[in-house]
């Protein structure tokens, strides 16, 4: 009995404040969670808007399961860009290993899944000044209009020529290769799956 | 009464120079090295630290007479972790861009030794007023130092301060060749080292 009294004497402050602090965090969380979720959703929509300015609505489609680069099953989020009831293109989230950390991209393709419209980096932790140039126009612009076939990374080439050859960023070959691999892996599998599902037509 | 006023004003000034947390006490090196690549994240980090420091100093000062000596560090950590979590949520809600830029360094404020150091050295021994003044002083000193280091690094690595162009870079048709290294960790160590050297020289001169 004495022991219990001793424990309570020693720890009552800790127990009481743990409850109080927990309550404080819960209240703050409840007050802000809607805003935080809205921010996260806006981030994706803003990036999509900048890639397809014509579309006025992005409807989230059923996720499609594909094999990741490590051969495990992953779900890919797909968005359909719509304007005046017409499909303007498709967007999907693609992710994989970068140089330092996971890279998450959002890739936009046209409505028949034949040409890439562009991509945008949602999250990455590449080396500042080198790898993070994957979001610069020199590298990114090469994807706009490229065919949705297997893309290759080349070290020397004409960056202005739009084809399936992507010229690497000097000093950041690994990051450049990572983006190409991520897009290849997700895009090629999605194309097949979406054709099977009849979401897009082969012409 | 006047001795109390003296204590308040000396506490207020201590954090800015004499006991500057970065240059004199060498505390909180993790954010100093990690988030000073640009001014905006550095300033945001500074404000987060001020917020957490003030809140935790208030709470610790209020419960200082109830603390059991062997459980005090536990109580400090619990208090600090609570306010850091709140700061993190606030940042995510109102400054989502900065929240992404700072990444894991906001939750890492929990282990920032400035805050636990002030709880231990000041708030657990002094009344509410002194604790708040101390928190503001230390927090401001930390924020200013962070911004100075960040300004040097941002200027040399991009030619900009607070994203405003100061030195026109070669890419934009100017003359300044950006030092990419200043954006990398090496830039953080070099800038901090030079900053420490300058402060030490000034202090030695003052003593002599």
C-alpha cells in the first residue's frame, strides 16, 4: 500500500500533464486537420493545373495496381482531366528510388495515352544544386511531347529534339536516370492495364 | 524592485550577444547547419523555435515547484514535444510550402538543446516573467543568427536574399557565378566556422 502511495506521489504530475498535453494536441489537430488535408489536395491540383491549363476538373479514378521497381504490388493514383465533359488527358502519380530518397512525380499524358504532356516533382530530396535540377526546364521540357514508349537516358544529345531520348543533367546522371526509370516503369504498365480496362482506345 | 528590473534587462540582452545560443553557447547546431541554405526557411525555423521556447518556458516555470528532481528531464521533454507537435501542425496548416521545405527539422526541434537547456538552466529556477523574457531573448538571438548565416549562404549560392536578386547571376545575364557548394552541407560548415571565428576575434579584442 505504501508503495502505491509513493508511486502516485512521484508520478501524479507526469500522468496529469500527459493527459493535458494529449488533450491540447488533440484539440489543435481537430481544429487544423481539415485545412491540412485541403492543403495536400491543393498541392496535387495546382501541379496538375500548371501541366494542363485547359482542364477545369480532375476526377480521381480507381487506382490501378502495378509492379514497382522492386517487383512488389503498388497502387497508382490516376486522375482524369476533364473540360466541358471532354477528356483532356490522364495524370498519374509515379514514385521510385532517387539518388538520396524516394522521388514522387505526377505525370500527365494526352487523352489517347500516346504522348507525354509533362511531369512535375511532387516530393524529392535530391542534392541541392545538382539532382534537384530535375524540376528545371532544361530537363523537364524534354518530356513534353515525348512518345509514351520506353524512354532512354543519353549523356550527349540534342535536348531540344523531342523524342524518346532524354538528355541527362550534367552532374546529376543518377537523378536523371531515376526519373526516366520511374516514368518508364509506371507509364508502360499503366498503358497496358488501361487499354485492357477500356479506359483508353488503341488507334 | 530595481534589481529585478536589472535582471529582466540583462536577461533580455544576454541571448542576443553575451550568451548567443549559436555563437557563444554552440547550442542547436542541427538546425543551424541544416536549414540555413536560404533565408525563408531559416526565419520560419526561428519563429517555430521562439514559439516552442516561450510556451515550454511558461509551462516549466509554472510547474517548477511541483517537479521531482529525478523526473524533471522527462517532464521537460514531454512539454517540449507537445508544443513542437502543435508548431508542426500550425506550419502544415498555414505554411504548407515551408513545412515541406523544412521537412523533418520541425519535429527535430524536440531535441534542440537550446530549448531543453533553457528549461533546465532558467525556467525551472526562475519566476514566470524572467522565464518569458529569457525565452524571447534566446529565441530572437537564435533567429537573428540563423538569418545572418542563411543570408550569407543564399547570397553566395544563388545571388539572392529572401528570394530577391542582389547579385545578378550569369544565367540571368549578370556577372555573378553562383557557388553551388554554399547550398550544400559544406557551405553550412564553412559559414558557421567563419562566423564563429569572427565572433571570437571580436570577443578577444573586447577583453584586451
